[in-house]
């Protein structure tokens, strides 16, 4: 066991895997990305990812763990850090622009209770199936035009 492991007993993944998680190039190679996550789910389903230039972060790769965490608002918070993974220098720039907030835009994803459910109640009716049905044709037209343009 390394000295670092004794000082920090939390599970960690290999630096190369952490670097792959933060690299946009990884997400452009679908097969490689699926292989990476398959291996992480098997070997390090819950682990600290520490890539140079980024703050260490928890990488949770199994659906059941993600669901459990997403429902445990007492232990896990959404609002303290950005939900967009960015280099430390980018985080510092955003904090400078926003007066200390890690969020350029604060949306439901970055909110915790009691704020999150209050905002969610304001908009949830818009996303009910019956209401979405009324705009489905417009959404399909916009989506098709966007794909055709690409």
C-alpha cells in the first residue's frame, strides 16, 4: 500500500482513467468511451478521479449508485460546485465573473432542497405528457432542421 493510500483511504482510479474522463477527445470515440465506463463499473464503480489541472471529483459509474446518491440530499449536494467539469483555472475565472459562485447559469441541476423543489413546482406542469404533446410537432420540426443542418 502506498503512503498516499494510507493518508487517503478513499478509492481512487488510475490517473490515466481520470485524464480520460476529463478529456473531450474521449467522448468523441464512442467505442472507447463505452469500454472505459465498462471497465470503471467493474473495477472502480465509486472512486475519486484526480486528473492534473482539475479538482479531484467522485466518479460514480453504476446506475444503482447514481440513483441512490441522487435521492440522498442530506449527504450529497448539487449546489456547491459546478456541474460542468472544467479545469481549475476555468473554475477560478467563473468565480471571478460571478462574484464567487461556481455557476455561470444556475439551473435546477445546481439546486438543492428546499430551493430545487420550489423551482421545479413552478415549471413541472409544462413538462407533463399532455402539455408536451401540444408542442411535439414543433419540437420535431426544429430537431429535424437542426440535424439536417449538421
